[in-house]
C-alpha cells in the first residue's frame, strides 16, 4: 500500500552518505536523484524512501511521533541495519531485541533526528 516515504534533511550530502550505508545493508540502491533529494528502493515497483531539502526553503524539522519502519527477512539484518546506522552517526532509540512474540526490532534516528525501526516478523 505504501509507495514511498520522505523525510527532510538539512545536509543532503551527509544524509545521502548515511542512507547509502544503511540501505546498502539490505541491497537497496538509489533509484532517483535530483538537486533537492535522493531516493532508495530494493527494486522498481517496490516501496521507496527519500530524503529532500524542504521545498519551501525552510529548515527541515523532525515530526514528533513519526517513524518509518523497514521490514527485513531476518534478525541478523535488523542487527546489521541498526549497527550500520549507529556506526554512521545515528543515535540509539532502542537496541535490537524481541519486543513481543514474533516481532524483533531495533530503533534508531538518522543524522537529522528522524526515527526509524528495522524489524523482522517471525520466530
């Protein structure tokens, strides 16, 4: 149902490097680049994620309560995404772990303070 999501950034170069690393862990690649932003996906027709300098020219700000969740096919990939995000300067919002039965997740914020969740559903 979700086609793509976007978050604002105040430093496109740093944010692009951060997400190249984080999304590279799951094989996502850039599929769109232009002067105000970059977007990644695991394939055409699959959901995507983009970062952009805000259209109105004002500073990007973090939405309270907003989050993007990234589904993966193993606990190891949850761990890898979280570890890569922290390695690249992201901040911890909840280390990898079992949250409830069949839901393994890790939470982090990117360089602009946006919140993400990498999760695996299954035993």
